[in-house]
C-alpha cells in the first residue's frame, strides 16, 4: 500500500471515529440531526437578521405603543429561570383604553382579542388585580387576576371595524418584548379573532348563575298559551336605536333599520318554521311595539311576539343569546348575542352609511361572519 493510500485510509478512519464519538456524546442520531438543524437554522437566522434588521425595527416602532411600566414591577411566570436571565412574563391583558366607557359588546370584542393574542403568543390571558370590568356582571369569565402585570408592551390596530393582520406578524419572542406582558389596545371588531379560539372563548362566556336562572325562568313564563316548548323556535330580535338616531352619530355614518327590514327578516323565519316566537329587546320600546308587529296577521297559533321590559342589559343579552336564532339591527351588542346563540343570524346590511367616516374603518368581510344573512330595508 502506497503512502498516499495509507494517508487516505487514516483520514477515513478518523472521520468514522469522530462521527461515532459525536453520536455517543449527543445521545442519538436524531440528536445529531437536531443539532445540525439548529446550527443551520441559527446561521440562516443570523443572515436574515443582518439583512432585515432595520426593517423589523421599523415594524415594531409602527406596531407598538411605548411601554410606561417600570422593570421593578415585573410579573413573572413560573416557567423556570435560566441562569443569569430573569423569568419570562407570559401574560396578555386589556389595555387601559377599555376604561373609556365602552359597553358590553365592545368589551366582548376586546376579550376575544386578548384571548386570541394569548393563544398566538403562547402567553396566558389574565386580568389586572384591581381592574373593574363590567363583563363580570354578566359572565363568570374564569380569568386569573394578577397583581403586577408590568413591564408591559401595548399593541394597537390600524382600523376599528376590521381584522388587524399585523397582529399575526408580531414576533412575540423578540428580545424587546419577550419579557413583557402584552396589553391589547383598540376595538378589534372582527369575527376573525374568534375563529381559532371559539371553544376557549365560550368557556369564558358562561353566564353567571343569577343571569342564567333569570333567563330560564323568563323563557318558561313567556311560553304562549296552548304552545308546548317542543315544536316551536325562538328568534331573538335586537333593535338598537338610542344614540344611533342622534344627529352627531348619524352624520358620522350610523344608520338604523326601518320596519320593512324587520318584517322581511321575520318573514324569513315564519316561511321556514311552522311556529315561531319572536322575543324583542330594544332601547326604544315604543318604536318596536309600533313597527315590529304581526304585519301579515298570521294566526296566533303560528306566531307570537313578546317584548321585554324593565330588564338589565345583561338580562336582555342573555335572553337574545339563548334564543335559537337572532335578528340583529346594528351594533356590537346584538352581534355578540347572535354569535353566542350560534343559530341563523340576519343582520342589517345598510350599515354603516357608504362614504361616511365610520365606513372608512369598516371592512364588511372582517366584521360579519360569512354565514350570516344580510338584509336591507327595501331590497
């Protein structure tokens, strides 16, 4: 054997021995593959960071509102502490913007967004210990309260009545935010926030016992004379007028349906079912008693219209959401009652007014689920 061949043989033997020595210390061939993948991925990521670092920093500056919290108030998650590094916070909660007086429907969209971001980022949805949120007057919520959430990072949105796709693009493990609690700001009014978290969200929306009991008793008391509970469907009707007919809001783009809309929506159900009870809730009972009526004089054996009166917002909301189907007018209150009911939903399609300031924030495909049925006043 020539000297050259011997050198080649020694080199091959050295590679083989090195290979098996590496496997021995790595534990398995799978570990070797994983280690190789990590090294390759790290190298690619370093290259990518060098190429896109400036662009990513611009993205964060555009997507985040500056944190005002102090590091000494950090809330931690018991996920284990790495030597020399603080524990990582793993919370998502509401931004203080929800204290602006927004009511039940708006708060439910905020809740959905908080749970959505928690799922997206691998964090836990919680409430700040001293935060008062009116959702707890209606729902059990079942959310942990945490004394110190901060340091915090606030994430916003570009439009109120649309889905914010940029939320999906946030790198929540980025060193700039991975040790911070995420506070979700905005109105976040889109069904798309509920899509991946529906089962989890519904667990938080269990009615409080007193609300549940009230609604069950109400339904029992309003069964029409001669009707049996089996054999008819209940359709909740929410008619919001109130502030929507104030000139300031009309100018901004708010609209309200007329009696023709409700007539057509009710006809949809009376044509489909042989016996229907309509439960009407509204902030304008005089208008509903005049315009939401049995216009076709259908036999009382086939149709019943019951108007609620004197209930709290939470009680009427539970009544609507526990009906089989829902006819909504406008607004987030009726929207969420329909979503919880999970039946057939008819919504008023002439909202908001085209070309208005409100319409500039609105994306119909984002706001209304695709299986809901649109109807207008006169079409």
